[in-house]
C-alpha cells in the first residue's frame, strides 16, 4: 500500500492545498490547530468530500482525480475512526463491528464470527452483546477501531481518536492504540491537535496550518526544529525568524542575536525558555546576547514560573520561584534578558 | 394567583372538558357491548379501521421518502415545497375533498386517465375514502419524520458509508432506525387523523353505508335516527384519541 495524494478542495472561502504520502505500515499524523483543514483532508481521503483538483492514488488505483474519476466512499477500502466514534446506538457492539463485513457482502454467520475474533483481540469479547452506550470511553474507542479495521482496509483514517477520552484513560488508550497501529499493515493517517498524541502515535508528522503543510518530518526533527509559532508553542520553544550573516542574525521582528555557528540567508532560530536568564542590570563583559525587556505576564507552572517579556525579541522565559522573589518580578518590571549563543539552534527557513 | 387569570382559565378548562364528560354521562354503558357489535356500528368501525390503516400504509410508503427528500435532498425551493406539504394540514378538509373531486373525479384530468387506462373510478368508492384520508393525514407523517430526520446526526450515515454500505443499506440499517421514534409517532398521528377524517371523505367519497360510511360519517347520520348509536361511536373515537395521546405523551405533549 502506498498513498499519494495531492489534495485541493475547500468549502467557501476556506481552501486546502497539500500533498500527502503514506507508505505501508506508516502512521502519519496531521497536526495543526483547530480549523487548519485536517479533518477536510481526512474527509477527502475517505471520499466524503470530493476533490476540486489534484489526485488521490492508492497503489496504482485512482480514488479521486477530478473531473474524470471519483470512487464513492462505500467502494474505497478505507476504515475511518471518527472523533466521537459514531457507533450505531441501535446495534450491539458485535453488530457494529460486523456491519462493514455484512455491507461488503459477507454472510451473517461468517461476519459475526470474524467480528467476534476481532473483539477478542482487543479484549472486548465479553462486551459483544452490549449496546455501545454501555461502554466506557476507552472501550468505545477500541470498538470503533476494530469496526474500521475488520474489513481489512488499505488505509486507516482517524479523526482525533483520543479527544473524547478523559486524561487518565487517554494515556493507557494512547499506548494501546500505538500498539494496534504498529500491527496494522496498511497506511494510517491520524488527525490530531494534540502534539503528544501525534508524537507518540506517528512515524511522521505533517503540520497543517490554514490548509497548507507548513512543516513535516519525524517527531524528533519537528520537535527540535520547529518552523512555526504553533509548533514552537506546542513543544515549548521560543522561535524567531531572521536573516543570518555570519554569526549575527537580524530578526524579522526587530533585534539581533549572535549565534555560535555561522550561517547565511533566511533562518529560524529557536531556544528553550529555560536557557534565558533575567537580570536586573545589564551584565558586563562576555559576548552574550543581552537585550532590555519588560515583563508582560507571569504564569505558575509545576516547578517553574513562565515569564512573558516584551522586547526585541519578545520571548518566554522559565525561571525558578527564587528568581521571581529575588528580582521582584511583576508585570511592568524592566529587566535584561541574557542568552548564550551556544543555546541557540539555527536552521534554514 | 390573580383571579383575573384563574377565572377565565377555569372557564376555558370547563369549556374543553364538560362536553366530553357530557358525552360519557349520556353513554348507554350497559348496552355498549351489544351496540358495538350491532350491524351498522360494527360495519362503520370496521370500514374506518381498514380505510385508516390502508391510508396510513400509503402515507408511510410515499411520506417517508418525501420526508427524506425534504430533510436531506438538495432540491431547489425546498422551503417552499415544505410549506406546500403542510397545506392539507390547515386546509379545511371539505376543500380538500372538492379538490380531489376536481382532479380525480371522472371528468378530472387524472380521473379521466385512471378511468380510460385502468377502468378505475375513485370518487364515491371505498378506495376513494382511502385516498381522501391519505390526502388529509399525510402531512402529519411527513412533518414528524422530517423533523426526526433533521434532528438525526447525518455523520452516522457517513460512518456507515465508510464501512462499505450502499445508499439503500444506509437508509434501511442506519437512517430508519435512528428516526424510528419519529416514524412511529408520525404513523400513529397519521392513523388517528385518518380515522377521524370527515369533510374530505364525505365530499369525495360520499356516504354509502358499508362502502364509504366511516365512523365519523356514521356518527353524523345516526345523530338524527339513532342518537345512542351516535354516542357509542363517538365514545369509541374518543377512546382512540385518548389512547393515541397516552401513547405519544412522551414525544408530543411534553414537547
């Protein structure tokens, strides 16, 4: 199985235009803020929304290529796990799972037997005769997964598979889901706005904003070298864009930073909030980055205090409670921010 | 509580209930069973039940797809069509009867065709009763089912489609079950309305005992000749109405 999609579609003013490839056994996460167009992509892949332009090909079969070809949803070998699962309330768990097999023409007995086997695999054999509303969130999620997988799809599509779960269940179900996805031979596309879900479940992240791909790569790569504010916020890094000339980067938003390794042209620079120091006076001597800032906000985190400061550049700074007391940190306080060149990651924009 | 409101409220309540109580008070209870099974009364009741049930079947067969089109179909002027469907609801039934006569009567455009192609003539026949009742009762079913369809989450149908279900399988296995309560309520309302239908029936189908004289028509006739029979039939219709209300109280009265 290999998916090659060039998805161009939209609703009204909102347009989606992105390329997506998925290999056999690979799990790709579409990560992005709400309204980024992730679900639209999923609906296009499933056949619930026709493309306006572009193509969707799986192996050598064209699923959608306007204006010539459109394989309707019921004839695509896909399995979809919807955000709130959409289990059929008037059918038993077993009937829910067997539905796809029955719809594809399998005899009732065989369909039920196969559905039963799958339910046993996810440890829900004893819930087969229950109504879906009697299931817990985690159980319903597994039923939805099995229902999508039972007919052997080429492509598994999941829309926010963990969003409906409470925090405690989520950790366990996420691990379980990761295991099941690992066993699935086809390709998987997971849509999520939760970076942790994406990092744990996916082999590759595709970051979507405003209907476009803004970055893609392995979870490690994306987490280390974010290219948008959205990702930087998600992974807890400060991110600036600028033009490098040797070891100096002139930042787009004003200000300049000295970096350790020389570079040329447009670059991103990122650094951790913990790597920035705050001082009452301008520190003398060393060739470090130092610039004046004004505190605009304070937020208590688990063991640190996150300080929002405005300056050139404006950044987030993590300090200890001790520093807050020592510097009498409060909104409006005027300070100096200090950052070592070696703490800065620089990569091409 | 202010008397200005309570007094008229009491009068209003009495106005609604006293006639029904009066009907029950005048009912020849001891004689009820005997009269129910008497020739004319039994005949009218049987005819009513058969015609109302047939009319309901027609309404379900035509009305459910119509409701689906109104709720889900992508048709131009859908709101206008929906308004048209509800016209029989407010139209005086006798006007409906006249309209049916003009179109389905022997000289009417459709009636002529039915006559020349199939040799069928609807007016003043039992089939005509069914047609008149279906005409008047169908909006009840359509509105009820359409409301249920609009309230149902169409994403379940999408989920079924992703599982490989064809349109018709989705409709049978997912859509219909999800609107079952609305369909049942609509069917019962539709049947009750057909059972009590008077104006369109007498206009379009006339009044021939055993053929087109349904219970409401029989009540009207018997009032002159045999008041007790009229009362017995009225009590039966009242009982049916109360039963329908009781059956639908969850869905209808509290709504």
